[in-house]
């Protein structure tokens, strides 16, 4: 494998990389903050309103679909993994500019991936009050996709694209060659479930499978390509145009593919990979328009505060959100005087406390990273 300094880690056809990373994109920090706030808010209390018909649509947006299809809540993990990819060209370019060789970058990426897996096991064990081992949570899946996306980045861009296509095709073929009782994408006995029973001795609840990381690596790789694009010397208008075309292509290809390949987030099928990328790119474009085109920097600030400490707020949410909720309830009485929307008010109050913790760290320039 070539040395990173000589590899096209951050190159795109017909685009020239800047020698030094450009000014920090506010849109990226704001988008990351939006993702983390949504993830840690756990639906902003709306899932507790499922018995109220007037809130049916918004409640549905914060609950994973049972199997096929996708709602807003199904797009949060893809967005998280995508943003990990976006950050990679910026971070690696900075280390390369400081003289890091491929061996150093490889070691850094490998160690960081292990740290993510270890942290994920600690968080799920503490939050679950029992020692656990599972690899379907977002941090563990990111650890795998981060590592493999890094390896793919060492290839010329055209080969990266071929590798992404091969991954999606190979994943589909694996399920098709070893179908379950209900076909290739059977809920209970697809090949992913069979592999988990073989090496874990059990299956995860909700029909998730460990090998999701195979295709979600492509999600992270889409983020990598976006980061590579943003680092080029193209105009902002040209970058937005390319992202818009990519968004339309992802939507079209994902929906077309879903005619033969079911759109299932729990298996991260190829159609879901492409379709979710369309939504993720759309959300990114909205933030780029607001922050970089319109210059709405002050409204973005609350999101930036969280986006720059994503690991911290995720860990805080996993470990202490329940305690914060119970503590606040002593004083808020869970906002029962507000009637139906009381759970929403209480969830927002808990979120406000977690945001304040991020703000306290932001003021002191303390940012937790692995």
C-alpha cells in the first residue's frame, strides 16, 4: 500500500486539494450538533405521546420502522456515520501536514477504532446495569466503518468508487446465496442472523445484525468523498451543485434498487444505504445553505456547541440522562401542569442541562476526543 503522502486520500477528479485545510466549515459542526442533539434527546419526549392521535405522525418519526421503509429516526445513525467520514479527510490532511507517515496514520486509526469499541461496551454495560458485549451500537459500528473507510481511502478515487459498488453488490449476493425461510432478507434467519448465532450464540433484539458494518462502511465512505470535495479549491456554488447531484442520484438509485432489494435499515441493505445517503446529503445541503451561504452563524451556535463535543454528550446521555431526568423532576414535577405535552417539556429540560454541560466545556475550550 502506498504511503499516505503519495496517495489520493483527498483528491477528486477535476479538483485540486488545498495544501492546508480551509477555514473550519461551521455547517459541519452545526450538522453534527443537530445529529447529536436529536440522538441524545431520544425523540424529544414525543414517543410518550403515542396514545394521542393528533401526534401520531411526529411520534412515528421518532420510532424505527418495524422492517421495510424509513422515517426520520432511521436516518440519524446514517447521518452520524456519514459525518465521521466527512471529518476524515480534514483530520488526516492535518496529520499529514505535520509529517505523519502512513504507518503512523494506520496506527492512529487502528487504536481509535479499538477505543470506540471499548467505550461502546463500557457505556452499554453501565447504562444496562450488567456486563454486555454487542457490536450493533453506533460507536462499535463506526469503529469498523472508520477503519475500513480509511483503508479504501488509500486507493485512487475511481477504485474507491468500484470498491463501494463491490461492497454493496457483494453484501446483496451474500444474502441471496444464503436465504432464510422467508427469502434472502428474512427477518429471523437471514445470513447475518445465522452468523451472529454462530459466533455470539444469540441474536440481537430487533433483528439487527453485526455485519451491518459492511454496507455502512459505504455510508461512511460517502462522507469521506464529501469531505474530500469540501477540501478542494472549487467554489462553494460548485460544491453545492455537486452535492445536490449526488443527493438526487442517491435518492433515485436507492428507490430504484428497492424494487428488488428491500429498504431495511436493520440489515443496512444496499437500497437503504443509497436512499439514506440521499436524505443525509439533503440535510447537509440545508446546513451549508444556512451557515455558509446565508451566513446564519448565530442561530447555528447552540448546535456548534454540541457538535464540537459529540463524544461527550453521547456518553453523558448514555450514563446520566436518567439521573438528570429524575433530579429535574423534583423541581419541574415533570411539567404535568402542561397536560399532554408534559413529556416533551421534560425531555427538553433534560436536553437543556446536557447542552449547558457542553457549553461549560466549550467556554473552557475542553473538547473530548478519542
